[in-house]
C-alpha cells in the first residue's frame, strides 16, 4: 500500500515550537485477511499537544487499540499503513525499526491493559522497572535508587521490599502501578494507556486514575488514554476522540463533547452510562450490534443503529467537519444533534 507523506524523511525534522507532540492525519491501517485485507483504522485524524490527555473512546472493535499500537510501532505482522503519523514533526510511519525502538520507552511509553501478561513472570519487579536504566549504562547504585523512586512515585508501599517481588505476588492494582513505574523509567514525553483500569474493581480503578492524572500534571506529560468507559475519559482527559467502526465520529474538548454531543453515536454513548439513581444496569442501552471494520455498512457506518438515519446516511459517508469552535463531527445532521 502506498503512503501519502508530507513530512520529510524520518529523523531529519525538528518539532514546531508550541505545536503538538503527536499528529495523526488521515491515519489508515489495513490488516491482512484471507483473500485480501480489512481496513481497521480509516482516515483517523487527531493531535496531542504537550501536557494534554486525549481520550480515545468507543466500543470494542472500533480501532482504538490499533491506533495506539501504530503510535508505538506494535502493529501485527503484515499490517499496511497510510496517511500521516508524526512525532514532533517526524514521520513515524516511515521510520526505521531501529528508530522506532529508540523512541519506544524513552520518548513514548505504553501502559498495557493486562499487566500480568505484559510483565515478565520470571523477573522481579525491580529488575523489570530498572531494565531501561541499565541499558542506558547507569551505575548499579543509581539504578536501584531510581527504581525505588519510581515505585514510590507509583504508589507502591515499601518499595525496597516489593522491588524483590515477582508479578504474581502483586495484586491487580499493584501490578498496574508497577507497569506505570516501568513506563515512567525512560522519562517519556507521551504515555499511551490502553484500558489501564478495565480489570480492576471500582475503588482500585479510581486510585489508578487519580495516580495517572497526578503524574500527568506533575510531570507535564502528554497522554493518550484508550478506553470504552466514558466515565474514565471524563475523569482524566482534556480532549476526546470518539471512534466507531475504525473511523472518527466526533472529537473536541471532553467537557463540551460529553455535555452536548454532535454525533448520534456520542449521544448514545453518553445516554448509556449507568444511571446512579435507578436500579437499571444502563440508563439507555445502545440498540443493535456495533459495526466492525470487516462488516462496515455503506454510507455512515452508524446508520443501522441511528435514530436520525435517513436515505442520505445509507448512501453517503459523512466527512468530519467543524460544528463548533475546536469541535468536529462526521454526521450529516450534526446541527440537529447538538443541544
């Protein structure tokens, strides 16, 4: 697949002063399947300014994790990419594997959804957190001191003792804190957090979210938070990107988007948040089955589930357009959705 690039060769650019750290412009990801390929990410566009958290929200199969994996260079074998993905002005899609490895962990780090699967069961927590420091040639005493500091910053009690523990000896919440410490070890400018609280109970989830927000604010980090839970995104993110069937349905400031959605899908997600004062599990469950990239319908992908769908929606794909200052929506009738 050909790539349309507008940025220079990888490694030759410098960041624009005051510009975003990460820019996705028409990002496309095709995965091989029997007899051809399927487009799992379709012309996704957003950016992440410094010291800003962007939430990537949507149901399972919407392309959120695949988008985050493209940033860190962990796409499945055979994946084809297109469009633009730039890090501080540098073309990531055209970067060499060696360059991507240098970025990974140092400038861009990832917190995975399942820390038990991501952590090495045969190595202690302290050794894993300190690996990137040892590779940088730091003295042993300095590595140990920094590991203790990182574990303490991540909220792990008695770090001098717990650094000798193995992942299976930690609870789910403690393993996620260890993953956060590991991600911070390389002093990255951007954290990618892929469903970091999904497997945790509500109280532990709240603590991890507070920790992430505190670290992000204290260290001035940028963060891409992948989640299917609007409550998580509302708690942490400054900006939100709503994805459906591999495409961006809506994006803009989190508070504005959640208070007044401009896309019927976003409205349906907001309405589906559990109602605290009722005994029902969901306030208004989303009707129908989510469209998948492999079975994406023509026109607007959301039209089979949309209460506003009309003939135009079934035949003409809506393009993202400005609907308010700093806000974009891909809906023919966004003005009718806006409150």
